[in-house]
C-alpha cells in the first residue's frame, strides 16, 4: 500500500535519521513530467509556509470562474516496512492523473516537499509520516491555495483530494472562504479510526478532521468511497459523519460498488464528475 503507512512504527522525530538509512533512490518526478508534457500543462514551485509545493496546471486565463484543485495521496512514505523514504512522491500519480482526466479547468497541488523538494531544508520526514496531515502541512497548503486564489481572483475553488490528500483538502477548506466544495476519493477522514483499524502508529495531534466541529456551511462536501476498499473501508467515512454530526445536504457519502483504493477511479472519473453525484451529491450510476 503506497498511499498509507503499512507498518507499525514507534518512530519519534529523533529516530528519523536512523530509519532513513542510505541508498533510497528518488522516484516519481520524472514520470510526472512526462504526464505534464503530454497534457501541455505548466508547472512551478510555490514556497508556501516556508515549504516547497509543486503546482501543475493547464493554461488558465486570469478570469477563470471556477477551478478544481487536486491533492494527491500519501505516496511512498516508507521505502520498506522499517525505513522511511527519502522522497515520498508516488510513482503512480493517481491524484495527478485524476486532475488530468477532469474536463473542468483543473490543477494539481503537490503536498509539501513532494515532487522534488523532499531533500531540501526545511523538508523532513515528519512531514510525510507522523505529521502528514498535521498543522504544518495544512498551513502550507492553505498558504499555497491563498496564493493561487490571488492569481485567479474570480475563481471559486473545488478541492479534490485522493486518499490522504482528501484529509488535507477537508482540513484546508475550513480556512479558505473561496472554497465552495470538497470532493474526497477513498480518504481516511477519521484518521484515528483508520490507524486503529490497521494498527498503525497514532498520527500527530490536530491531524483528524473527525475531531473538529463547527464546519462552515458555505462548503459542501462529497465523499466517494469504494465498497471493496480494504485500505480505507467505508466505515471510516461513516465514522467521520457520526463524530462530526455532518449530514446531507451539507456532506454526502457515496459508496461505489466494486471500487477499491485504486480501481476504478481513473477509468471512470469523467463519468463520476458528470453524474448526479459529481454535480449535486446524489448516487452516481456505474458504467
């Protein structure tokens, strides 16, 4: 499982250097570059909150009225069961591929230190392990989105997060008035329930959307879950709604039969976005 921590670790920040080891090859950015070149997308780096975040987008006019911004999953946080990866960037880029498949004006925001920045200070392994959804990461994403909102002053934003990117999207949306909708895909929205289920180490404080209340009414939420997803089972989204008290039409969970953590999101993504669920939060039909 590349988009979540597989192993039980009792690592503390002081142990990160030991766990990193030597000889971990970088991966991911070159294959992402090929995807971007094929699509004609541009890229640059946003130094938000002191951390580097990659920004990839199709050519967009300054008066774009609505923009879908995608956030990817946890990637390859661990090189082995006991060694933290030097660079967490995924080699699969499912979040980026979903953005590329979206027919609406779209962009992809890399998580802090992903896509080439992992070895540059102040990046450190805590940001893609125990603090992967923590305040430093969310603050950097919020700062980057505020920068983008200033570049496209008319655009209303929809945040789309795959897997762990959905956790960050939900946490960031609370802090941004320009975000009108959040769509999550196979996301562990109750991170405490998720870590307990798998026996993972508890994540850093303030990492769990299910702990929060007073969700802004301005932001609609759509949470897509796969009925066959063993990595983020459907009960995780149900726990999030139970604990937060969120309910339709403010927040809707839609289970898709036969989907797991990877199948069949990319293949059917345009159809999902064009379905009643993608547009309004109702049940989509599967091809």
